[in-house]
C-alpha cells in the first residue's frame, strides 16, 4: 500500500450498505457486525500500478521496504523519471530484474500513449482491464485491484482473489466454490460488488 500525506479511502455509504443488506441477509448481518471499513486507496493509477508490481509475491513488510527505496530513487514517481534510469538501478531497490522490466514497460506504455493513465477513469471497467492486462506483469487480479483501490469503481468482485473466495465460503459455510456459484453471488451484490469485497476480505 502506498503511504501518502493526504490519505484517501474507498468511498461508500448507507445507500450501498442498505442495498446489500436487502439483497443478502447473511452478508447484511456481517456488515452490521463489522461496521464501516476504511480501506486506503491510491488515487493516481500510475503510482498504484507500480506499487502493485512491487508488492507481487512478496510479504507486505518486504514490499514496504522496496517501495521506500523506490521512492528514494524517484522523489517524483513519473513515467519520465523511470525512463531516465537504467534497469539495474530499479532492480537495486530490491526486486527481480523481471519486476524492474515490468516497471520500465509500464512507464514506456504511459510515455508512448499506449495507456493514458490520466484519462483511464473515463473508460469502462472492461476497457480498463483489457488495456492493463496487455502490459507485461499485469494480470487480471492486478487490474481488478486497481479498479477498486485506485479508481474507486463500485462493482468489482474478483474470482481471482483467494481471500474473497475464502470469505464467501466462510460466510455461506461452503466447502467449495465453483465459478458458477461465485457468479450467482456476484450478480446478487451488483452494482456494489466492491463494497461486498471489503466485507468478504474481512471475513476471510
């Protein structure tokens, strides 16, 4: 998670809570018990995506260390600043050469206009996912997390997220969760799947 001076949080309120409680009694009871969840977001999608790459497949503590080193290397983390340094300098922050190359690739995509990060929020969820997953190192789960934790999109429920699936299984006392059953719940929560995600994570 990116630490910023001005913290921003995923925005939802009583309208979304009331809707989910009407649609699903078990989820509603969990929401009542847990209360409002404040999840920090990173409003700049370019920064959020670089942070996601840094965090892939390492502990949160290790990710924080690497992120701090990267921010020391780049006082202003921009596509231009990343393009100006060698791959080895990025790697020296404590990541693999592969991850460093992913970061260079994302910066290049921004500079060349392959992805217009400043106007990304004007696209639909599907369009954003399609564009982001065309980048090396960016899979569907990473794109879906950016939709929630950068762009504040309201209706994202990721089957690729193991904790969400575990939370759903705990909530409904399920021994297994085939994609078809997951989709039924996803449709039930829509158009506020992202809010449901927050509570399913808490239940995992």
